[in-house]
C-alpha cells in the first residue's frame, strides 16, 4: 500500500515527518517497507529552455540544441528526441549526475563528432513513468533555472506499507490515518461524504441471479451519470496516481483508482452506451470467455461470478472489467458500480485466472460494507466535478449487512494477557480513536461494538491486541521465567523425542534433511493416496491440497537438485501428513528418498568400481535401522511383499506389527509415478508412520538394567530348506527364531538357489542360526537337539524339508 505524505495529511492533521510516521507505523503493526524521497534523486535536475535546435551535421535523427540554464550559461546538448525544438522548456541534467531511469552516470560525450554537455530528459529517464517517446515538454510559464522536483511538487515522500492480510481497513489512506491518530501522531480529519441526489431512475436495471446456488454478491449499488465529458485527468490527479506507481488512463478510470486507494473501496465504471439491456449478476457458464481490460481473453467456469448483459459477460466481478464496455474518450454516459462480493470466491477466481488487480487484492481480504453506497457517492461527486453530467437516482439490489458485532470486554484482560497496566480511561480513548464504540461500567467490563471496517476483530484477545499495539509492544514488561530448583522434569512427549531421534538417525545414515511445503497439487495428492484435504484458499494451483505423503515434496526437491547437476542425492524429512480432515488423520511421518547412486555405501564413481544404483534393499535397510533406533520390536515385525500403488510391484514391502498395525512402506518408485513427478529413476524410498510405532512399555524403575554380555563363544549352524517357491524367506526366519527364543539370538538368510534338481516350483533357502549360551558351553548333543527343533519348527510352519 503506497501513499504520499501530502495525501496522508489530507486525512490526518499532523506535522510529523515521513521518517517519524514510518517509525510509528511500524511500531503499531503496519510495517513500512520503504520511504521513497524522490527529491534527493531529482535534486540535480533543473528547468531549462531550448534557445536553438539545429540539425546534426552527421545524423538525420539528432539535433544540436543550445540550452539556457537560467544562470547566464548556455550549453550545447545533442538530443535525439523527436519533439526537441527551439522555444520549448524541458528538464536538463548536467554532466556528473546519476540518471535514475537508466541507472547510468552522465558524462561529457561526443556524439557523431559533436560534443554534448548534458542531457534533456524524458519521463522514463527521470524515473517518473514509462513514457520515452520524447523529452519532457514543460509549460511556457515554467521558471528556467528552478529545481524541477520542487516546481512539480515531486519532493513529496512516498511511503510503502506492508499491510498484513487481516487489516483490509489499512488498504486505504483513511484507515492508515485512523491508526496514526489513535497512536498520537496527529488528529483525524472527519471528511464526510454527502449523498448525491439523482434526478431520475437509471436507464439500466440490475438483477442478482444465482438460482439455487450460494449467492456470490450480497449487495450491488449502481448509479448512471449522463452527459459526461471524458478525457485526460487533471494534473493533480495524474500526479497522485503516478506517485504511487499507477498509470493514468482517463479521468473516469482514474477516479475509481483514486477512491480505491483513498477509501479502500474498489469501484468499476461501464460505458452505458455499450451495455445491451439490463445487467445480470450471476455465475459464469462453463466455456464463456471475456476479453478483459488487461488485453487477455480469459476462460470462465461456473465457479466464477460475472456481470453480464444481453451481449454476454461484461466484467469478472470484483476483479477486472471487459474491454468491450470500457470507458474511452468518446464515452458520454457511464454506469458506476459499487458492490459487495464474496471474498473467498474472489480469491479463487483471481488465482485460477492468474489475474492480480488492486480490486481483487481488497475484495478477497474484505472491504467495509458500510462504504458501499458512500464510496459510490464519492465517485459520483468527483465525476460531476471533473466531467460534468447529470446523475440518476441510486439503484441498490440486495442487502448491505448492518449487523454489529459486540464483545463483552473485561478491562482486566489487558493486564492478564499482556502484562500492561493501562487505565480504563486510556483503554476507552484508544478504542474510540480506532472507531470502536464502548459502553458499560468503567473500570470493570465494557460492551464493545466493532466497526464495520474491522472484520479481523472477533474476541477479547483481539481487543487486547489493539490496546497493546497502540500503547506500544516495547512497553510490555519483561518478566523472567521462574527458576526451577533441582533437576528439571522431562517435558518432551514421546512423539517429540522420536521426531528428534528420527532426524539424527537418518542424518547419520547419510541423508540430508529437507523441509518441503505441506501443500501439493491435486495431481500429486491423487498419486499418493488421494486428494482428501483441499484448501479453501490455496496459495496457487500447484499448492491446492494438503500432502498425504512426504514423498512428493522430497521428489520435487530431488528433481531440482538433479536439474542443477546434483543427481545422486539422499533426502529425508520428518513432518506431518494429512489423510483426512479429522485430528486423528494428521500423522507424523519420517520419510527418506535415495536417488541415482546415493546408496548406503557411497555415491558416484570410485577407483574400485562404480557405485551401484539404489534399490529396494537400501530403502529397507534404512527403514529397519530407523525402527530399531525408535525402539520398535524389530524381531516381531512382519514384512509383506506388497505396498501402495506408487511403488514398483515386486520391489516393494510393507512392514506391519500384527495384522492391523501398518508401520510403513519401502521400495522403488513405480516408473509411472516417476513420470508423473517428472523425475528420472532409479528412486528408492521409504515412509514410516511414527505415530504407529507402539509406545514403549513403562519400566518399574528408571534405573538402567545391568549390562549382560556372555563370555561364552556363540555357536553358528547353517541350514538349507527346500520349500515351495511362493514361501517367503521371512516365514523360514520367523519359524527358526521361534524354535527357542532364549538361546537363538539371530537368524539370517545367506543363500537362495533354484534349479531343476530341486523340482518344479521349488527353491532352496539357506539360513545361519546363532546360538548364544549364557551359563555353560553347549555339548554336541545339545547342539544337535537345537538343530532338530529348528528343522521341525520350519517344517511345521512352511512344509519345507532339510536339503540333503
């Protein structure tokens, strides 16, 4: 939000400087991003008179001008502007000055053999606009030798405020002036708007037609002005718009822009003679188009609100008008529109169409409903003053909401929530200056009526915030936290501890942490479990849904690294995923993704041989290591050769603890998934639902148990079982482990063999079983007995036989 100091002073009686105002605005929550004082940049430039302009001897398009500087000196300037001529007055830049529009420092130069001692400037070179067809042509009464900035009143500082989304009232100069007055920086000027009396009914009627769907327009006010004379705006209006970065168009359009920034009330004007029939405010029909004032044709759908007539769509409601009904210098009859649009619909429509306008910026944040008619009256009066004409009566369709929000406000809340000790009189003064109306018992409890321009005020805490920001956040007393005697009790939850431990474990496994957006596109969400949580007001189309998985974000980050030459990356993230709209559908996940050759043993080429591509086994090993670090009962886990559709079939696994508790997945991403993500493979990934890992059992004592390490030699025995081909190796391992859970400490698969010698659909799986005695060395008979138990257990569980 930009405005000039002189513009602010039209609403605020103050002698404060621009720097003082900027400091106070930032202190009350309206952060000033920049104060532009163009007087400093334009100080070297003077008004000069061209006393002679002769054709350049060596160039057809150049003129050699003799320029009177007003101090008795005349200098020679070579100029290529087509409007350079004798007798004109322009803006002169002497050698050694910095040209703001081009960013160069001017020097004495020789152009086609003729010396040039300075420059006559265009508006673009001055940094005032994009106009560069010719040099600035000043009026004949311009004083030669005077400072150009001072004479043109360009020494007015421009203040740029970053208005937060919850303060739509400060998207107008009046709202900023109100806050400054409440903060003690002057007195607010009450500039009331007088209603305009019309002589007759407008020639056009309006109908709000939304059928059985939710209305997208609460109220629509219209007034017709006939017999206007359109054309360029007066200099003061053009200068005001240019100062804040707007391009003057014509007086009718410039008036609406002025009201938008002055009062925060966007308006629109139609050329009444270009409107066919009556206006209808409705939803657009799918397939309708509009050639808008931005010169682009926009495709519309039935989620968008439009203003139409018998010719079709004339305006995208609250965002941009159509070129067909726009006002030109030939316009003589106009329709001025002021309406209340549904903010969420304006935001969606603007984002879908990619249109950013000052009107959209305000409507999607919420405009003051009480300014609907007064804003129209203000614009009408300006049209009458600057363009003439005869106004019609006001036409108002719909209902302007008049409901006043009231909040019961105990004044003790200020002390309780902020620590500030503010008197009741000061509280009433601040609230009153901000436009609130308070009544009740002073010193105890107040009933506060919220003004129509403050949609962000909903409860007592919001009122406390208003008091605090005006009094000053720096006035809030600093209170140290109480010191805790002794050893502080643990405060982290199991989930918080596991999140930290998961990050340390994955970082130690060679991963690099990434923090990605929680929002992804609908296409990505559907590819990873379903687009179940859609945002009502997304940042962009690519961020329209909450992520059901962390893999899309990591894949996108991996792709960006690969595009920059870092293809072999291993990224992890520990964050929230969203499977639904209920609180229990928000889960903590730990996800890792390896790309290219970024395996567990290193990446890229090596003298001993190239690193292998990542595979499903890398992802499995990472996941198992993470589960073990988090304290999951690894020995009891079951692995099934199945998983979500975004993994490659046959190269995927699901880890469960029991038949119902799924802990996570691992595998290589499906080629179709990689294509959808625009990522080259191979990619191995895993995803662990940290919340699904069971809580550790409570221990009777916090004392650590004694370390027990057997000093006896472990015994290892190999077994090879012939089983059906569809028997999983995990079944053999589990059966062997359960043969004696006290003595058997480890079972590992070390060989797989398939061949005709074993028979059709048969395979041989060899395992190594580790027996760890704790009291005495095992005898041969005992070892044989354990071997028999293992063979019997595997045979019972899988039907396998010991291979001969």
